[in-house]
């Protein structure tokens, strides 16, 4: 049993962690612990409730003023009754008041996992023994309820949470803020680790000590954004890859998000994560409920490595659909950086035919195949083949590609519309826009108002028609601008605060219906690279294009940061041409492959322009990737070293008998020092054999002394070693 209830105390245990809370005086739900596993169920003896402080705020019935609402660590607290910290819930009642006084009402232990309705989330995916705790809180003065769902994934050391705000009042209630997670901690000695960036530089790790007041990050872009991933960690001061306490949190959501860590007056941090409340207000009529997105939480007492591996396994096993759970996906070539808009049917078939000889399995036709799209100024919304490039449509192209032995995949950007399109000429009102205001352009395009059912049906129909028109086995779903003028003509004035979230729900709805209708379709998500790289999208598409930056050196930092929260198997990662199109940097073919191997591997260059020698290298690379597919995609991942000069990482099989180590020097330079890469996660008692040299290497030597990488002058050095017991 992973959920224990005893006399008003709740204890949620995973293999290595405990999460606990209990009902305290006057029915407040007091958080008591999240961290390494403990035995106590009742922790009342640890927390003094009454503190002799001035300026306290006691609940209305506490005439002796024993309890300070502003002191109690709470599971879910609301604005308006004396908790002056940032709160999880803010509601506006019909009389204009903004308050809710949430007290414990009931609990239920449910067999199996709970997932928020109409939103992505973790599922059992065939695993037994998963349990959910449902707790109901009630506002003392009204019929407003909060249902909190905690699902315990014992084996993975992960607990998921989400909440429902239920209005049983006779009058409407506006939910102005409803976090998915509130976690009150007990001291401030933590660092906040966030993953920030911008287009082509996504998810760079940034670690900073918590300071007094509120810190955190948001997205206001309508997507989870290139700038701030909805994933972060809180770690102890001395936490490193192998040691120290660290919490990890994912918001399973692809829209505006907010993470706040407030270090309040008594040095007690409060963590909130959920939908960004800026511009948000959700109207609940009587009997309506609002469901928050889900949060995934894990705690590791042994450093970032364990935290990452817990999330990697969890996402692979419980976020990916069963169809893609631990399944090999095709090795692809994408024509974007090979041709941009300059292609036709024959050019693609020529690419596929060379690709098939090199071990590549799927050709993805990128942007430019529809309407009359010569550049990024036209045709979005007109999802019919461009006669100039594909005179006979998609079917003969797919057949031609299939005849080379490759699968065929296609690019679409379904949420968008160009002003120069048949769709816009017919439906200028289908754009997300505010009447009387100008329409902001992003990459020369507008965003469709998916809140409007008619528009949503059109988009679903357009994707369906494309996918049904030929043997299309893969869809790259792109999204190349942020949301502005977020207003839907189909919503009443008092519901415009719902538009951002309704947009995200509409995207999820379309994705859901597409994968139901085309169950074998593989979707790769993309948003100008990694602008919507989140666990919400991973529920529908097990791979996401990590970044538009394909430069191997740049990718090291991007993939390093991404790996903290996301499994390698979710990161689209391609070998592209040199000089690199984003940075102009020249790196060796080996280095480009060694970086791209750590992801959903593929190519994005004109292989017909390569030398025979380069093509032979590709043949060897695809064979290598296929041979080690399981180890890379399903093995444990270790960040071994990462600094300004070099980076090293490895994959270790579950039985520790196979190890794949990568080393990449970021910059070449004169007169460097040799590097010793100490391996992690291996069996120290085993003797490994270097597959290339046949050399025998003891596990304890690899762990404690390391692999020596002698530095050569000049060129960036790269190394890949496969070791096997
Ligand atoms: C942005 C994507 O990230 C690229 O890979 C490519 O698909 C372009 N869009 C096409 O317009």
C-alpha cells in the first residue's frame, strides 16, 4: 500500500520518498513532509502550531488566536483570509468578494491513476499497484469545493497532482488563479534550478540561490515557450549529479504557465506551479468545475542523476501513449535544411533513394508542399498540394518514397493562417484577434481561433484529409509564433479570460482526435524548434524537435539542459551540414553524430551533395545507432561532466552490462590538459571490454580513476566508447 491514512494523517510512500500532510486544528490541511522516506505518519509533534507572534491572523472561530494562518504550511491555500503568502487559489464570488477559506472535508483512496479530464497526463500504461488519494476541501462560507488528486507511482518515485475547483453555489464563481501544485517547505537553504533560453538556445540550465521574496518564471506567450520550460528543480546547496537532495517538478501543460517560489518572512519557501493567472479568469456556473493541469513531482536524495532518471523512466512509461512505450521509432531524414523551399517531388525521391542505401528509414517532407508556398509569407491554412512541386498530389510522392524502402512523413502547421491564403480570403474572422485592434504578425502569419468550434473542425478535417490522402506515417506538427490579441468572438465578455486555456484545450482535443483516428501515426512536435517542449506535448508525440539550432556545439548545452527533465528518446536531434546554418561553425561529422546520437537521431542535410566518404560515414552511423538503440533510448542516462571546454555523458543498460560513453570538446585550443571522465552507474565489480580496442577495463577503475581522453591540439576532439561485460 502506497497510501496510508491514519487518524487524519495521510502518508504517500514511493520506493524512496514520503509525501505527507494532516488535518490540523480547525480543519486546515497542513503539509508535513516531502523528501526521503520516513516512518512517522503523524508529525504533529514536529510542528508547533501556536507561536507567540505579533500581527498574527487567526481563523474566525479561533477566538484564542492559537493558529496563525500565515504560518501554517498548507496543502492548498486560498487568497483572502489571512495567508499573506502567494496562494494557490484566488476566486471572485458573485458579490465581488475575493476569498475562500478552505478546510478539509473528506478523502477517498482510489485504485489506479487519476488524470485530469480533457488534458494530457500520466496514465497507468499497464502498471499495477498504482493508487490515488482524493481529498476534498470546502470553503467555509460557500458551496465552493476543491478536489485534490494525488497519484502515487511507487516504483518510479513520482507523485502526480492536479485539482478540480467545483462550484455548487447558486451563483457564478470566477476562478482567477488555480495552481496545480502548492508545496510548502520548511527552510530556505535551496537553489532554484530553471531551464531558460530563447529561440535556438532553449533550456539552458541556470542555478541560483533562493532569496527573500518571490522568484520564478512565467510564460505569457500562449505556449510553454522557448524562454522558460515548465520544468524546474529545487536542490540543496551542495547537490550535484551524484549526491544531495533535489526536487523536480514538471507541469504537464503547453500554454501559459507560472512558477513561483516565495521565501516568506519566516524563511519558509512556498512553491506554486500552474497555469499563469495573468489574463486568466474562468467562469464557473452552478455545478461546473475547473480542472487544473497535472504536475509531476519527484524527489531524489542522491543528486540530479537519480532525479533525471526517475523522470526519464516515468515519461517513457507513463506519459508516452502505450503505442510508443519502449518502441523503436524510425531513423529519419528531413529536407528542411537540405532544400528549404527549393524542392519538388523528384528531389525528395532522390533524397529518399540515397537515404535508403544509408540505413535511413523515413523521409520527412518539411514546409513548402502546399498552397503556393514559395516562402514563409503565404498559404498556411490551404492544406492542398502545391501543383508546382507535387503536380499529382501526395499519393504518388508517398508511393515513390515508399518504393525506395522509406516511410513517408509530412510537415504541417495546423494552428496557423497566412493572410495570402484561400482560407483567409474566405474566413478573415477565423483569426485570434480583438475587434477594433490591429492583428500582430509573427513570421508573417496569424493564429487561428481554435476556441471557435467551426475553426477547430476545419483544422481537424484538414489534417485528417491530408493524412488520409496517402500513406503518411509521420506528422511534424509545427507552430511558429506566439499568441497575441487572445480573444475569441465565440466567447462572451465575461469568458474572455478563458481564451488562452481554451486554445490549449483545443490543440489537445485536435491532437487527441488525430491519434485516435490514426493510431499508428507518429507525431513529432515542433514549435520553431523547442518552443513547446513540455510533457503535455509528449503525451501526444513521443518526440519533439529540440531546437532549430542544429550546431553540434550549441546543441550540447541545449541537450544537456533538456536532459535534466526529459528523456533522451524525446529529443529530436539531427546531423546537419557544415558550415552550420545557424552559427556558421564547422564541426566534424563524428562530432555532429556523437551529439545527435543522444536523441531521436536523424539527418537534415542534402546527402546527395556529400562525398562518398561522408556517405560511408553515415552508413556506419545509422548502423551504430540501430545497434545501440535500446541502450540510448531506454537505458539510464548519466551526465558525467559539463563545463565551458567539454561535455561527457553516458548510457548504462538496466543490468549494467553495457555502457556507451560520449565525450565532446566544445572548442579546440593549444596545449590543453588531458581529461579524465569518471563513469557513473556502472558495476564497479565488473570487468568491461572496450568494443573497439578489446582492452579490459575494471568497473572500479572506470568509476574512480576514469577514462583518459588525451587532448589533441587544434580540432575539437570527440570520443564514443562502447563497453560491455
Ligand atoms: C520551424 C521548424 O523548427 C523547422 O524545423 C522547420 O520545420 C521550419 N519551421 C519550417 O518552416
